[in-house]
């Protein structure tokens, strides 16, 4: 049950951080102010870090990478 909760929280955090930042950075045609750009870039960085952590955790669970 704990792994299921972890997975759901992970997916929610990934969706919260990564999807809006990708949408704004790559598909939004409006100009961003420097403050907005830094905020979106921060969200994008957090999302990428979460993605890397999730892939590493998955590889650990599959036994392909040591802890």
C-alpha cells in the first residue's frame, strides 16, 4: 500500500511541476517576463529532477541498478 501511495503522490507531483512548465516553455506564444521565466524554469527543473528520481527508483525496483 505504501508503494501505491508513493506512486500516486509521485505522479501528482510530476504532473503539477512538469506539465505546466513544458506547456508554457514550448507551446505558449506569449512573451514571459524575466520573473515568470525564472519561475517556469524552476518548475521545469523540479519536474526533470522528479522524473530522473522516478526512473532511478523504477530501475532499482527492477533490480537493474544497485541502491
